[in-house]
């Protein structure tokens, strides 16, 4: 394995998050004050530096020529990776900004929380730049272990302890599928590299080529299916979704937002690398569309069951959990389109992840703002009268809910539009039926999102709201709806940035 000192320059976004995370975990041992806002400020500063480094490297990397491979083809430096790295850094900063007020209000002021969050984010950046299946495994485990810990940091909460245990056990179960799938792929291809450049030339090789010429088709078949199952757990796709509602409900609200936005986006980033490059095309012999045949069925089930289950929920965090499951189904439509050769699928997926992340972080910030000690206001009926008492917050929540439902002119509308458009580009309309499923379910989702809007504006409050106020939380509540609207009003600028 060769190492070039110049590689470190391309890894600054990752190194900043990883080093900052380790320093913050150590700082907690010597930090005497009960107020952890200073640690939050350091967390945000680290995320800002990482995001700026991602932007600088994005501008430095060209959009033509062979990719820049780092650390003996373990990581790749490309524009898609740096866009996703910046997204993960910004999402982590938003989660950190909304955390101190919730920690004070609900008495779980634990300083290592911020260090663990940054270490988890460093795993996400690793996934964004993965060029080897081993890197994918390391990135997922680094990300997941941090989130397992964060779920259980509200130690006095039985629901929080239950959520952390369920998430950990299911996550460990998924890890077994992932590792076994990687082992079988290695057995079939003789390498775990997703992409590599032939030494002394600019000739690019991808794992899909090695797999298509493999004499062990059964290993390719089994390995591909195991990877579908493993990533199905990570993105909470049906039928691997049962952990999500309990974990989302039991975790502290800022952690739930971080899980729903950043963790799901990082898992999709890894799927872009694995299923778009390593398993691209029909190299996995499963049905007429290769691995896309079972994944399309999983996507249809995920969209439908996620939406139908959300309709029946009165708890807002569980409702948003099932909503998140349905959004995972839409993202899987984009992954299917990517594997079947759609030229715009990667751009569409990244745009959707940006819009979905800002929408999710804003929504959970408002959930944290509305709730107070002893009454978190997690039921839909608890939000009655919010529009009269706090009209600006109710308006922000309305914008975010409309974005979830895919109503123009929000980023959520164009996110779904571009995903479905990419699916329509697939040869012979192979995904047309899946697009129809997605459009019908998008209409269904409007119902349960508008339930919250109806409660906020058309019902009288039972008692005055006593929100959890903080400058950081208000900043997130203001910023996210504005970004969601800007994504919907100027989608072309974002598409040019991504693509």
C-alpha cells in the first residue's frame, strides 16, 4: 500500500471532523461547566471548516479526466464526493446548533455527545469518497457506532434506552449481511476495489467489469443480494424498516433529526458508489434488470407501506419516521435508475438528498422548539393553536411539510420530479410502473402532512405554548425553510453545482 503526502490535502474535510471529534471527546474529561454550549460552538466551527474545505477542493477538482484516487485506491476525490461532504458537515452543524437547548430543557447535558457526533460525521464523509468496499464497511461502522451511542444519551429515558438497544441490535445484524456480501463479491472478483486506475496509464477499471467476467456467477448473485439487504437496513427500507419508528421516537429529538437526515443521506451516498459503479448494469444475474429487479420491488413496497403506515400515526416523531421510510423508497427509485444507466440519476439523487436533509433538520428543530420539559408535544393534537400563538414557527413548519409532500415551489417537489425523470430515462420504460407508484403515493402523503397544518391553524390550543428557546434553534428554524424554498425557486443553480 502506497501513501502520498499530497493525499492528505484532499482529505482535509474528513481529517477536520475526525480530529475535532477526538479532541472534543477528550475535552469532556476536563470540562467543568454544566453548560455545554462552548463545546457546541467548537463543533459548529469544525463543521464550518470542513464544509469550506469541501468547497475549495470541489473547485480545485476538475470535472474531466481520470478521478483522483487516494491511499492506494481506498478513497476517490471527485466533485460528487465533495458536494456530499459539504452536505454532511452542514447537516451536522445544524444538528449541533439545535442540541444545547434540548439538552438543558430535558436534562441530558453530556459533553461527549458533540465529539461522538463529529466522529459519526467523519464516517459519512468516508462513505462519500469510498472507492473500495472495505472503505464502505469502515465508513458505515464509524457512522453507525456513533449514532448508536447518541440514541441512548438521554439515560433516564426508558424509550431512549430501548431505541438505542433496538438500533444497535438491528445495526449489528445488518453489519453481518454487509460483511458477508463484501466477502462473496471479493471471492467472485478477486478484489474489493470499486474503481482503480491502471498504473502508468489513465485507463480506469471498475469492479463491475471484473464481476461481469467472473466464472462464479452464484457468488455474484448471493453477494449482490446480501448487499441489498444490508443497505435496506441502513436506509430503513421495507421489509427491513421495523427498527426506525421506535428508534426515531425514543432518541432525543436533535439526534432523531440527525439520524433521519445525515445517516440516511450517507447510506444513499454509499449506495451510489456500490450500486452505481461496483455493481453497475446487470452484473448481478437476478431477473431481467439484474439487481435492480428486486430493488425496484423493495422501493415500491417502501414507498407504499411507509405512506400507509404514516397515515395511521398520531405521534409526530413516528409519523416523520414512516415518512422517512417512504422517502427512502423514492431514493431507491433513483438508485435503480442509476444502475440501469440513467445519465441524470446521480445528480437527481444528490439534489434530493440536499432538499430532504434541510427539510428534515428544520422539521425536527421545530419539534424540539415546540416541546418543553415534561411535555414534548409529540401528538398531532398537541400542536393545536400553534399558528395563532407562534405564527412564524407554524409558517416555517408548513413550508417544510409541503416540501416533504412534494408541493411546488419547494425543494421537495423538484427532488421527486428529478428522481422520477431519471427513472423515466431508463431504456424501454422499465421503471415506468415504479414512477406511477411514486406519484400516487406522493399524493397520499399530502393527507398526513396536512393533518399537522390543520391542527396548527384550525384548532384552538388547549393551553399556551412554552417553547424551548435558543438562538441556535431559531437559526435552524429560519434557515432551513428559506433554503428549501430557494432549492425550489432556483433548482437549476443547484443542479449545475452538483452535476
